[in-house]
C-alpha cells in the first residue's frame, strides 16, 4: 500500500473508491440476518494491501468494552476496518451458535471459517448471542469466539473482526473479514482445533 508520502491523499482516495465500488446498508432487526446465496457478490478490496499482511506469528490488535470488541492484523488499512465496523460489506454467510455449548461452538466455528475461506468468501457473520442466560449474564461464547479467531489455524485466514451492527445482531454477533483464498499461502493445519484448555471450566 502506498504511503501518504508516496501518493497524494486525493489519488489514494480515488484508488480506494474505484476498487471498493458501491455499497448499500444492510437492513433487518435483531437476529434477522440476511443470508445471501453462496455465490453472492464478493468483497472488492485492495488485495495487495490485504495479502501483504503476515499470517504466521502475528498478534491481533485488540480493543474492547463491555458491549463491543474488535481485532485486526497489525497494519490493516484503517478505512477497511471502519467499513467493517459500519457493516458496509456484503455478508455472504452466517453461523448461528444459539443453543450450542462451548465445545459445539468451537467445532462449528472452525468448520464454518474453513468452509467460507475455501469457497473464497470474504465477509461472514457469527451469531454468538449476548449471553444473558449464562451464569452471571456473561457471554461466554462471545468471549471465546474472540479468542478462537486469534489462534491457529483461524488466525491464518482472518484479517479482522468486530461486534456487528444493531441490524445484524449487535453485541450478540461478530463480523469476520477473511483473507482471499490462496493455494500458495502454505499449509494450514486445519486439524488443529483451538486449545482444549478453553473447556476445562465447562
């Protein structure tokens, strides 16, 4: 990605807008999450910017409050992160974890992200629920999903994630932005499911 010293701001903005193209806001309430066909319009984002991000050994930049959390690979274009927060990317698939225990949710997330990545999907949503019926009202799945996305093998294909907008589940859902599927990325050990120690308390 060109720095501001290498390219005037106006040219940089023109390049980004021509690459991303038009978007439209998502509609719906609560858990009413639109599920486009598998071959829905893919994300159009500057791949040179995204694919330059290292996948191995990275630590996600994390930010969170009681109602919101987000994470992204270091160096991700802030404009891309802002658009993800705003829900301005087409959601191509969703996973609803309601009724799952932690083990089931972990396995489901692992299979879901792998399938989405292998089918070259770019933006998906994971519905964890707010956890209001959990002990102490703490959203256990919501917390665990954040942890799992930052661990191998999922961290190798995830660029960013954040709490979804109110029209897509709000604090009970997570937008996940994926890397473009590349056979040259190297072997991803999909058999490695996030650590079993997460389940010692369940």
